[in-house]
């Protein structure tokens, strides 16, 4: 998430008692640049680790934005507020997820960071999807992140992953049981994939049961956001005109019924490996797009 630096906010100080305002302290600078020794000396000298800059950024935010794990640990050990909010309402965990720093994310969680903080916009999981960080996405899901949390602009984390064309993040979400047809203003993830002309994402979403006939608040289907005759148009045209196989429909139905329990339940069914892989979406798609089809 882009950090806004043009106006002060009292949110962080009121909510967390983070201290006094400053343009940018030496602690902020050391944390952002990964100068662990200097940061340690500042802390030992009595410098506040919860000093709030004019944009409500704390040194912990700075360290997380830059993925400075050692500095994050020093700050947390010295009493830095793990739930501090910046001017956008984001926590350090949001920043660590956005930066894709798995070590920082793990450390924050170990120190009690909230996986699903009550935010006005993006959740940490949204941020991980925005940054294209599938390992962080998986970790947040494993720790109980809400996959259907709605951001006021994009919608769910899956919407974000598709809008930003992060295929790996979208796949992690879908395998974990994210609702492929969740909508915001009737807009589903497939609309975002169509707008970006990303055929790989389109195939992935349809493979998981994405509705090619879904209409948004402008009454447009995904195909309406592609150019006639383009690869993305032909992809969606194929899916509109070609029913899914019984195998595929069965797989989608099983996944839809199990939802977020799918990974755990399917693995305990005692099925042959081939069927198990198929239900777990490890096996290749059962259909292919013919690029040169008529």
C-alpha cells in the first residue's frame, strides 16, 4: 500500500499512546536502513521506539516496509507497539505482507500481531496479494486470515490478486477454498482477469468454477472487457460455448461443498493418488484452450 505523507493524523497517538510527533527520528532512519547496531545503541540510550512521525509511521512500520527482520526484532523486544496504525490505518503486519518479508511476518505474528485487524481498507492478506507474495498469502491463510474480507475498492483478496495479475497468489487462495465467484458490485474475479487480458488467470478461475456468465453492475460479462478476436476473447468464448466435463463439474461441486475445509478433508478420504490430486487441483486441467480453434 502506498504510504501517504502529506498530512498528520492523530489516529495512532490516540489509539495506542505512541508518543510525540516528529518529522522522522534517528530511530526511524536506523530501522528503515537496517542499521541494527545503531538502532540497538539508540534504544540503549533511551530513544523511544514508539515515536510517531507526522504520517503516523512508527519505526516498526519503517522496518517492516523494508523487510528489516533484525531491526523488527530489536524494536519488538524494546516494546514497540505491534498493532500501531499509520495514516492509512495499516499495521506493521500489513506492511510486512506488502513487502513480502516472510521472516518479518512470522516475527510479528509471534509477538501477537492480529491476523484480521479491524481495518478500513486492506487486510494483511489483501496486502500480500497486492504485493504478489504467495508465501505470505499461504502463511496468513494458515494463521486464519479471512479470505472473504472485503476492501472498499477492490473487494476480496482474490479480486486483488487477479486485478494485479498475481497468478500464484490467486491459486493459493483458490486451493485454500476462497470463493471464486465472490462479488463486489456484482463484479467477480473473472472480470478483473478479463480486464487485464490474462488468459492464464481466466483458465485458472474457470477451472475452479468461475462463472463466465456473471454480470457486473454495468450488466457486462467478463468477455465484454476483452477485444473481439483477441486471445482473451477467444479464451472466454471457448468457455461460454463449451460445457465443462462431468469430471470437472464434479470436482467443482466437491470443492464448493467443502469450501475452506477442502484441503484437510480430501486428504483423509483414502482415495487413489490420481483422484486425490485431481480433487486437490494438483493434476493438470481436464480441458485445454485451442488457440487456433475456429
